[in-house]
């Protein structure tokens, strides 16, 4: 059975760090409130002129270097973002051009905070079908550009960054002992649009718009949706909270992560947390967290890793892979 293994991982964060204290000097909030409600201590913010494709390119180059591959080895780029450089062309094609790739295909996937799980799923299926050999899967965002900096209920939550993995075709036995992506589960329900959306777009207002969120409403749905798709991943593979090695959740809010881990019986020692340092970087959060835990030596080759995300749409999903 043809599978896709993660040949390399990389990430990039803009240089500028904005602390909670800095935000508290600009708006009516406090370090205490932000930490207690979200677990966030700081976030990275892109410099003026630093675009989503620039962040994505740096993450992609790091993932290629980690895999020991060159850009010419890649025949597919799937990039997840809700903050593209332009309405069109896709940010993926900007990255493709910057990498000097003129073969294969590159396109964006729009699933907001679930974008990386969606992009991973798409690329895995392209590879499993035999149509492509090596894919860059990228999550990259500059949410700072769509935040309403006058709205303290959303401005304190998000950050900028990018993460990427290289997926490569391998032959497996077709069972749960294989290396690579073992299962993926995607869901969406468009009835929830008004709870988390951007109030602009080319076909409505003709403007980019700002992020709007009913945080409490999103929170109410998050844990149930996340645990549903994780139960699906466990049922499809036979793995369980006890037998996975690592849980790398979307980093929106530490309380959501802790509640989901608790409900599933996943001990916090297996949970990778970066929300304290990165804030919510939407589609970039999972590959950023995964890369952090690979670089510091926690996640090793052969480890079984569970990822999940939930966000605007609503969209949600999970993936389980052996690294
Ligand atoms: O990644 C996509 C998915 N997004 C999420 O997962 C986000 C989900 N939601 C959340 O993480 C949480 O709902 C928030 C962190 C957004 C908010 O936490 P909460 O515990 O649900 O707080 P709340 O919205 O119920 O607000 C509590 C109070 C309110 O004041 P009153 O009405 O009790 O007087 C807010 O006005 O906190 C106030 N508040 C703030 N205070 C200081 C809201 N934002 C702030 C702030 N600083 N930045």
C-alpha cells in the first residue's frame, strides 16, 4: 500500500515578539486575563512588508533541509492559509516560484485554523493515489493583518508564523505498523459561519475585512468536535490515548487543549504546547508545534503522533501518523 511519510519538518516565526504587557499598554486588557483565559504569554508579529508567502518560503526551506531534499524533488505544494498575499494567484504558487519549481502543481486550501489538517489530508491522498511523489504541505498565516486592533476580545489571541512538512511516497504493508500518515478525518458544518468569520471579501464588501468571533460560542463547540474526530482516528487505526506517543493539537487556547486531552484520557506529558509562545497562528499552529517538539528531541522517528484542529466554518479534523 502506498503511503506518505513525513520526510522533514520546518517552521518560521517573524522576529518581532509582542508580549501581553505590550498589548496591555495599548488596550484595556492584562497579562493575567490573557494567561488565565488562554495560556498565551506572547506572539510573533510579521514586519511591515513581510508577507504570508515569505514566512511560508522560510518554513518550506527548513523542511526541505531537514528532509535532505531540494526544491526540485517536490511535485506538489498544498498551502493552507486564510491570509493569502493576494486574492489571487494562490500563495502556494508564490512559494513555488520563490523555490524555483516550474513542474508539478501548487494550490491553496482554505479551512482557516483546520487548514493544516485539510492540506495534509489532500496531499496524503494525492500521494496515496500515485499521482504525486513528494509534497510540501504548508500552513502559513499573517493574522495580524486581519485583526481589529481595537477589539480586545480577538486582538490578544492570534499571532503570525508558518510551518511545513515534506511528504514522500513510501510502500507500506497497509496496517497500523506502517510509517507515514495512517488515517485522516475531515468535517465541516457551514451553519456556524457567524460565530467565527472575516467581515469582508472580494465578492461581498470588496475589502479584506476583519476577524470577528463569538469566542464563548466557539469554545462551547470546540471540545466536542475535536474529540469526535479523534475518536474516529482511534477507531480507524486501533490506537488509543494510551498507545499514541504524542498529541499535537491546534494551539488556540490552553483550556480547550487541556479539556480535550482530559476527555480523551491523554496525559499532559504527551501533549505538545506552544500556545504560550506563539498564540493562535491558525493553519500554522500544528506544524509550528510539531517542529518545535522534533527540534528539541521530544518527538523521535517511529513515534505515533495525533494532530487535530477546529476553526472557522466550522471546519475540524484529525490525522494520525507514525513519524
Ligand atoms: O482557532 C480557532 C478557534 N478559536 C478558538 O478556539 C477560540 C475559542 N474561544 C476562546 O478561546 C475563549 O472564548 C476566549 C479566550 C476568546 C474568551 O474567553 P472566555 O472565558 O470565553 O471569556 P468571555 O468571552 O466569556 O469574556 C469574559 C469577560 C467579559 O467581560 P464580562 O462580560 O464578564 O464583563 C469580556 O468582556 O472578559 C472580558 N474580556 C477581556 N478582558 C480583558 C474579553 N476580552 C478581554 C481581554 N482582556 N482581552
